[in-house]
């Protein structure tokens, strides 16, 4: 009987952790352009930064930072497709403070540097509804991009 109580409390704790992780993920989705760090995200859900990072990776397959950068790159892709902003402006608009880090992460996820993507994506998605362009150009998550061409179709 003691085992059942322990098992039940462990299950309840696991469910509470999952709810907290969803709150963190939702906050990243909403506030991707704001300065966010793991310590602040963890404090907001009453978890340690280490526990949050481990549990987030178990639940979503990547660290909170990697998830945040993926969100930022997804938004950057949309801004670059519009063609009216330069790469540096897009970098800062999505919440990155380092053009080098932004460009490196963008290239890892998309397969080409942001400047190349900006030049090629506007042509490739011309005439395509924005909702379709967003879907077909979504970056690869949890693994490096293959090839050197942007994934446009």
C-alpha cells in the first residue's frame, strides 16, 4: 500500500511538472522576442534551472534555449520572406542580441545563411499564401538541416 501512495504522488508530481513545462513553452512562444533566460523561466514556474532544462528536454526533445532559438528563427524566416527588412534588423526584431549567434543558428536550422534565405525565399514563395509559405518553410527541429538549399517546398 505504501508503494501505491508513493506511485500516486510521483504521478501527481509528474503531471504538475508537465503543466509547468507547458507554461514555459507557451511563454517562449508568446515572448520569443523578449530577453528570456532559463533561470528566469525556471523561477516563474518554481523550478530550478537544471530541473527545468532536464524535464523540458525529456518532454520536448530539446533544451529551452534551443526551443527559443527555433521560435526566433521561424519568425525571422517570415520577416526575411517579406523582404523589407535587412538581416540585422530581423535579428534584433526577433530578440537576438548577437548577429553572429543568430546567423549561426539560422544556418544550422535552415541550411543557408539568413542573407541567402532572404534573397531566395522571396522568389520561391512569391504568390503563395503566407500560411502555406510558413508551413513549407518551417525549420527542421531536433536535427541539423540537410543540404545547402532552403526547404521551400
